[in-house]
């Protein structure tokens, strides 16, 4: 049995799947995962055969394939960088919860430096969106955390930290400094007895 | 064994916990759940003893208590209404994934009528937020869904639908019309053999 064959599979969760160069980013993340001793597993969105399916069928196939992939993985690393709002991508949040319920370690990083609280205030100071239910009288979590406490504590309980990086403008979706730190944290968690 | 004692416990997920009158909303949701044959379980944020804990300790106690509550429930109803951005509350998304991984049915409703795609375009047309990783070249999901496909399909696979309501301005966080429809859907799922 080679070391290669026993590398733990790690689900690489994040909104990078929506980038035009998602495959390249996925390949880069898989390389970084391999360097850390893992087999990185990038969501299948771009590799599934969706031909002949209507939109609802496509969404179903992608979602169920991703669930199967998660079940095949020993742990997850989530990109928590804010995406279309104060918080992380909702699909990634779903995936953090999914793996947490399975009792598998979750790590995470964000390329936004500010706390959730600070971002929420900045959001409110910006243009209001008619569809958004947030209003000034609604409480803003103030725990000094980077994300909703359900996310952040799931990571802490996995003996990982939410890695925060301050990255160059325009590289919020592609800078992998924090990702590599999360991999290093997971390596300690999964290798330790 | 009375009918009362056997009512399935339903976890009531949503950002209402941040409202100043969260307890009242929780009580109202529990009443509606009872009318549908369930015991509604509202997250504990406001009922836990957090004295003597620092912020990190408070966040941990709340999060782990909510996880325990979810494990004690037969199903979940999620408020998917957009909260501080295009998408639903990240903590609620985590909880949908958590219950999905446990194989328990999830239902959901939103008080925003537009698709995820339409809201994303509206978001981009508004003021840009410096912390947000979204950029014009990044793909916007276009499956005709109300939320990220991981969320929406988890609900569809539970034999429920994402109930969309168009509610009066200012009642996005409190209108329970969609919530009651979700309860009715869950009642069929949990009662049917």
C-alpha cells in the first residue's frame, strides 16, 4: 500500500466553481492539496454530463453528485470569502454543515480581513436591496468572528481556525495563501492519532 | 401514548433569531407548528445561560446547543429569505446541510419572489462592497431556482418545494404565510408511510 493510495480525500468547497477558469483553479487547489498529503476533490459542476436534462434536472444531478463526493471525503476545506453579500456562498455553508453532521473535520479560510460585524455595518451603509430582509433594528452578531457562529464553531471544534488573509484587491477569489494554511491545519488533525 | 406526545419535533431555522422580538416570533412559529401537528423547536440563542463566558465561549455554547437541538429533531423548516446579501443567512444554510446529511427532511420558504439569478444581477447593479468577492465575470447560477442548488435540491429531494411568497414591504422577516405552507408540506412527508 503506497503513501499515495492512502492520502485522505479532502472536499474543496467554495464559490470558485463559478469562475470562468474554475477548472484551472480546481487543478491548482488539487496540487496544493497533494503537496499537503491529500487527494483534493473539487466539486463536479464542470465535469458532469448534463446533456438532455432540463435546468431542474441539471441542478439535481450536480447537487446529488456533490453530496456523494462529500460522503467520499474524510474532511472539507471551505472558502469562506464573502460572496454576493456579507456572508460566504450559501452552497458552501450547506456543505460545511453537511460534513459537520457527518462528524468529519472542516477547515476554512477567508480572504476578507474584517469581522462579520464590520462587514454587516458596511453592507448597511451601502445601497439597500429591495429583496434583502436585513433592517437596522436586526441584531448583528458580535462575537469577533469572521462568519456566522455555526460555521466558525464547526471549524473550531475540528481543531482548526478560520484563517484570515488580507489579499490584494482583485485576488479575493483566487489567492490560495489561506487555503494552504487550512490544509496544513487539517494535516495535523487527520494525521494525529 | 397521546397524539401530543408523538408530535415530531421540527427545527425552525432562520435569521429571525436576530430580531429584537425573536422570542415572540419563535412563539408564533411554534404555535403554527403545533397547529400542523408538530413540536416546533426554535434555536436557543436567547434561552441559554451565557454568563461568565467570553465571546468565543458564548458562540461555542450557542452553536453546540443548536447542533444538539437539530439532532433531536425529525425535520427542519428553513427561512430562505435573503439576508444581508443575495442569499439566505449562512447559519441557516449550514443547518439545512446538517439535517440533509443526517437524512432528515428539509423544507423551506422565502419571502423574496425573484430567482437567485435576478437577485444577483440586482446586487451587482447596486453599490459594490469592498469585502465582496463577486465580480462581473463570475457565473451566476441560472437554474430558475430561488437559492443555491445545494439548498434547493435538498428540499426537493425531501419531497418539498421552495415556497415563494410575495409579501408586503417591511414584513420580509415576519410574514409566516410561506412558513405555514412549508409545514403543510412536511406534514405530508412525515405522516405518509
